[in-house]
């Protein structure tokens, strides 16, 4: 009986994967780099910059890459930075991406490194804050670059580091973001086999990683609707055409586009109005009202139907009030759906479990947020995962969300994000968790 137990134990040990634990070099690098990554994150957080204006941040990144002995290319898509690390051994090519831009949000946290920065956005002065966590992404990738350079002699393959501007979108009238990075050729001379990225997320608990295979984040489109009336005194509304009332009716009618015209049992759709701007004085009915907002979808047919429905509502509701309308639906080219390549996701899932623990890697389902990482993942197989940002003991569903002025990052996410991205990179480059045959 004892011999049978021993045989069973040996068999179980032999069936255990060789790389069942986090790589020793990952743990060592993370421990060494933790103070540096923390300092970078706090510095970048205190000095946020809007899209295509990340001058200070890109300089910090480029200087660091030069100190590592790399030769960064700067000025890509306005302020983007890339660099290539060539390992000492032959192997695959991968790309790692981080975004650098902040948001036009006035910070309302009490951290000692809170942003006091301001900028002009759409003609108005606003606070600027890393309310989405891109400061963490940039710092993590700077740390991963340092760790990989330190082991380059034994490293198989090559790594392209991509520090991208304007993920939140470039200023009106400018090009930018991931799509522009590709237009300017970052994958032209260096074609990776796979691209990896991460995002700190408020709806995920600190210590956890969330990843979903297949379509993961929604397509994102922006619309701009200008309702045009005729200005008059507020005491004589009959003397003009009131675009405020027409705009209000338009917004109310637009709610039926999703609730009554889309089959949301198939896939979710969102239509949200984010800004209304019209008038300047309490007793003047203005000439026009501008409405801007976003559409989120996962299916191209549903996406196009929403475009048509919203334009139809805008034109006919405005006409019913005697107003005219200029409806740009969509206003600009949006982000496509972010798709995690199923085979790549299955292959790298064990790598994420090694650093977070199997019970701490969860499937978040579909996410209505959007990411221009989607453009990279349309070019080559991609994997994009979320790192928990909300402190343990706080309900992630009630925590201030990404894009909130009260967004708070549990800084343990820096360590977990660094270890996860480094583990994924090394496992892929070394051929760990090989793809299934055929």
C-alpha cells in the first residue's frame, strides 16, 4: 500500500509542468526594480500630459532607454517612443506596448503626488490627471525594459518596446494614437509574432489579473451633433427657434435606439451623451447646442445600425422643432473591437497564473471600455489583460472608476503588472507553454 502511494506521488510530480512557478529571474527583477518603478509612476502622475503633448514623459522614457544602451526612436505619431532590444540568441519577435497620455480631469485624491497640472482642452482650461492609469503602464514597461536588457545575453529573440501617445484620442484636428504609430511604420521593419499590453483597472481587485479570450473590449466611436435654431430673448421663445428644447428631446428620443431597436440579447451596445454645450446667459435662447458622445459595440452590423438610427433621430427630432442639424455620426474614425487572440490567450494564461496564482486570474467577460491597442491586435495576434487597481477590502464595483477624478491606484498593481508582463514576455521568447500542434 505504501509503495502504491509512492508510485502515485512520483507520477503526479512527473505530470506537473516544469515551469509551474514564476520564473526566478522575474521575482528577482521585480524586487530590484520596485522602488524605481514606484518613483517613476509617482513622478509621471504628478506631471501628467494630454495626448500628443507628452513631451516631458516621452523625454523621460527616451532618456531611460538610452541609459540602458538602447537606441530609441522619438517623435513617432508626435511624441511616441520605440526601441528594439536584440537578444543574444535567435528566437521570436514580440512587441510590448504602454500608453503615456493623461485625461482632462481635475484630480480629487489626497495622495501627496496628486496632479496640480492644467491645460487647455476644447478651448477650456481644465485640470489634467492620470485618471486612467497610463502613468502605471509607462512605469511598468520602463521596468520591464530594464529587466530584459539586464538578461539580453541569454535572451532569445527580439523585443520592440512601444511607448504610445494619445490612447485617449488626439486633439481635434490631429492624428495620433496606435493607428498613427502603425501608419508611421513601427511594424513595417519590425514585424512581431505577438503583441502584449496591460491596463490597471478599478473593477478588478488588487492582486488579481483579469483576461478574456476573443472579443474583449468594445469598438468605440464618437459622435458630434449640432442642433441649430435661431437666437431670441428668453422672454420671447416664439421669436426664435429653441435648440435647447430640441436637443433635450433628441437626447431623450435617442435612448430608444438601444432599448428598443437593438437586440442586446445578442451583444451589448451603449450610446452615451458626454457633453452638452449651448448658450452663455440665463435669458438668451442660443443659436445652437452642441452634443458630443460615444457609441460602444461589438458587432459591425449593430454598430452601423446605431449610426443610422442616431442620425435619423437627430435629423427628424430637430426638424419637428423647426431646427436644423449637423450630425456627424460617427465624428471621427473610432477604435475597432479589441480582440485577444484565442490561441495566444490560452498559451499565455499559465504565465499569468504563475505570477498571480491560479485563483487570482479571472475572466471579466466583455468590457464596454475601448482601447486603441485593438489596432495592434488587428495586425498581429495580441493579448491585453487587466491588473487589479482597487485595494483589498474595497468593493471594486463601488470604487471610483477609471476616468474618475477620484480614481485611486493600489500601487501593488505596479509589482504585479511588472511581473506579469515580464513573465509573459520571457515565457513566449523561451518557448514555454508552446502552442498545441496543428
